[in-house]
């Protein structure tokens, strides 16, 4: 069965510093991986996806993620964090029947 | 990206009444729609998958008679919480997908409070 792990409940970073939000996955077959962001009392916004192709995927708002098959990881990164990036981030993998299997989520706090 | 509109964004209802939540894909045809429930500071819990014109598939532990899902067209799915109780209070989110290799787009969510 597909599963996703986000090992950090919360990540704190200073504004302007690079940020990384970690995600590892477990799938049978080729993984379809996604990152979403959620602001308080809102739905999820799509950031980026990996289906196939380049291991470095660029997405919205300056975010990118690196697919690493050997480490079964799909970490979310941004070179320079903004206070407005503070939110809840979810990694997800596509499972059976086109369902998304979500990680537990990681709270990102960017302090000025 | 594609737009999924969910309505209402919040609702307060009395215990024992029913509440309907709508999820519309505004600029694409959604072959599949998903309904999630999210508890505070937790991840999304998939409740059910609905495909246009067929019965919804419910996840284990989700009462299909309590959470009625209708997917009458390629752009509209509804979730009705029947005979709501305070323990049904939660944040409900829908998502829509146009196909296997496309990302899912999410509605804004509905905050349901049952008093």
C-alpha cells in the first residue's frame, strides 16, 4: 500500500534562509508525488508534482522539490523563505483509484 | 490552475438537521471527486470517492447513510450530512480531478459546526 511520511511536525526558518520540508514515500510501482499547501481555514493549494522526467521539479511561489528514487524521498525546498510561506504543507502520493494518500503535514513557520 | 468552488465556506446548524455542501469544478470536467474530513491540526481523511453517474465509494468506517454523496454531473458533487450531531463538526474539503495523470484541485473547505 502507498504511504507518505513527513517526519517533522514543524519546521522553523528565518526569513531569507533556505527551507526544506521533508517527505519520504512508499509505493509499489512508479510514484506520482505531490506537494500542497494549506492556509488556515482554507482548502489545499497545489504547489508541484512529480510524474516522470527531471528529478528536480519546479512549482508555484518559488518552491521546488527533488525526487530521489534511491532514498524514496521528495523533499520540498525554497532558496529564500518568506514570512508569507508560513503555512501547513502536505506531501501526497497517488494511490489506487486515483486517490491521494497524504502525509501528516508539516507546519512551516518563517520568522522575520 | 483549475478552480474548484465549494459552498458554503462555513455553516452552523442545529443538532438533528441536515446540511448540504456543494463542490463544483468551474473550468474543467471532473470525472472523479473526493470528499475529505479534516480535524484540527491533522491531515485529511478521505471519506469517499464519487464518480459521475455512479454510486460513491466510501472508505472504511464512514457511514454512507449519514454522509450522502451525489455526483450528478461532471462539474458538481454534493455531500449531505444527515441528522447532524456535534461530533460531525469538522472541516470538510472536496477535491476534483480530471484524470489519472492530473493533479487534484481542492475546494476552499467548509467549516461545519453543529450546535
